[in-house]
């Protein structure tokens, strides 16, 4: 199975950056980049993909899982999680919410940092992301969904919605807070309670500061680890 329909991970944009490190940013890379986001998209679309009948897209799915294995073991990432959870606990945020906000929030803030660096260099990866969303619409026909046609319709609707959002929403703490609120709303142990909203927003501002300080080391370590992994394949 490609992905779990109940995942809370929504940091799909970062996977396009990894895809670009492997294969560049030409439009021909778009199916690969689309595949690299599918395991996150299945959760967002509430759909389950059981098979991918397109080689480049399937390779992108495999890259996603290889990336997650390296990313979630990063010492920079693990240190950020610990610090951000403690920051929220000191402000009374319950443990489950603090863990989810620290985990997903730091990933989304990193996406924004990557986009800013990309924009300074011409925006090629941001363009690849938008190309991947567009390429994904016909490629949905190469995905086998457990829900059949309903799953395909949900995925296409998600791709169209994300395409309409564009890139700006990845850079705003307020938008990230809203995305977290919606992503966690159906999870009773993780959802953001009304009394915790201000503390969560303050923690995301703190998260942005920490991520921006540590992102160069974080990204360099990730690129090196993934390069070593690729050499060993």
C-alpha cells in the first residue's frame, strides 16, 4: 500500500525539493515529484492508494519513504521536537497537541524556508511543485484506489485545490496554524483546544525562529544522508 489514509503529515512540499536534488527541475521530472508527494496526499484526500501503474510516479513514492526514514532520524529534527514540545508544555498545551504541533509545524516552517531560498535562486523548485500538481491530474488514472472512482475523485479535487492555493500559504505562520488546526481537528488527542490556540501560535513563532537558525545544517545533513543512501542502493 502506498500510504495510510489517516496520516497527519502534510509537509509534502519538502519532498519536491528532495526530488529536485535527485533529478533536477525540468518539467519532465513532474511525474516523479508528484509521486514523492502521494503518501502525504492520500491522508489529505482521505483515500488509499494500493498500487501505482506508472514507473516515474512509483519511483517518486519510493523516494518519499526513503526520505522520511532519513528525515525523522535527523539529530536536528529530533532536537527541535524536544525543544518545541517543552516550550508548549511550559505554556500548558497538552502533550498530544504539543507533539503534533512540534512535529508537523517544524516541517511546514522548513518548507517555507526552502521556498524562500528557492525564490532567491529563481524559483525553479516552486515551479516544479506546481508542474507536479498539474501532472498529477492525468496521472491519477494510473493509481489504484481502495475506494475506486471515489478515491480518484478525491485526489483530483485535492490537486486542484492545492494548485489554486499556489505557494504563498507555505510562508505564513498564521496559515500554518490554520492548516494544523484543520489537519488535527478530527484527532481527539491531538486537536488544538480553544484554550491552547494562543500558546500554539506563540510556539509556531518560536518554531519559525529555531527552524530558520538551524535549517542550513538540517538541510545539508539531509542532503548528505540521502546522497549516501542513494550510493548504497
